[in-house]
C-alpha cells in the first residue's frame, strides 16, 4: 500500500494515524487538540495497515468499534 495515500480521507485530505491505540487516545484527550477532541480510536481495516485512527463517535466505523469493545 502506498504510504502517501494510506491515511487520506475520501476527499484527499490527510487523516491523523497512530501506531498504538494508547497514542490515539492520548491525542484525542489532549485539551490542546481541537480537531479530534472527543473522537474515539478505530483500528484501520485496510489490508496491511494495522494502525489506529480517530473517528467521531457517530460515524459507522466508530459505532462498530465501540460495540466490539463492549462484547
């Protein structure tokens, strides 16, 4: 997978990504972070990616991730 395009949104903008879930949580909880504050970590499901990204809680991938954590 091309690392330049791996973490781009469908509109072409770059998406923040993290090597671990803990780093994604720490970034989302940082009060200085206004763009991703309140988002939850989601494991990227793209083949070969194995990284974490942040999604807004109401997005389908975030709801699925939250449900998986409970079960």
